[in-house]
């Protein structure tokens, strides 16, 4: 019987075909296609040492990862990242382009923050706040933060993103 697995792109570990996160390093596997298990899997590289903790950050937060799925792409989000529309003047860490409705996304639309109790998104204030940030159809006021959970729908103006939180 042929067994299917997902190979972690970060550490090379073979995971069950239904896994959403790597059992070794926690990497999100939702976008990794399942493939037949090879007879002799390649030797995984040695695990990288974790990055040093900033002052005051709890060590449990290292186990949390946030990903945004949109238009067939998966974006890994880091603490402090800003998401916005791709533009030569945009300073967003994740710049969205080629998506229906992306022309209504601000160049600096929202910011993500990892706190002790989870991931938060904050709607950034704009000169004209006409294209809101929504979490599960709830509109955030400019400057308002909202906690995110796995499976939430984040809508930036005309673009909907699927939230993936890996603990």
C-alpha cells in the first residue's frame, strides 16, 4: 500500500499527509502537496537554533506562527509586520498584488502583533478611512486591535485572507 506524506520545506521531516504543521519544527504545511513516500527519505538538515528572544517576550510565543492564505499564496507573518498593497511607495512588509479588489487595500493597511495571549491585528489609521479592516465580518475602527484565531477570515477592503495560527 502506497503511503502519502508531506515533506516539511523548512526541516525536511516527512509528516502524515493530513498534517497542517510539521511535527519537528512547527512549519505550516497547509500549502504543501502530499506525495508518495520515497523508499529512502533524504537526511534532514540539523535543526537551526531558535532566534534569541527579545527582552520581555515569553518563550511560549516561539511556538506560535501566523500565516495568511490568499489567492493561492501563503504569507508568513512576523511580529510587527504590516500588510498593504504593493506599490513603489509602499513600506509594508507583506505587499499584496494581482488579486481582485487589491486596488482598494491601503499601502499600509494593518499591523500584526504577537502578545502573550495570541496574535492581534490592528487597523491602521488612514487620512481617509474608507476601506476598512474586518475580522469575520466585524469592522475594526481605525487604531482598533482584534485577537485572531485559526480559521478567521480577515478582509482588507476587497481582499479576503484566511488566517492560520499554528501553536
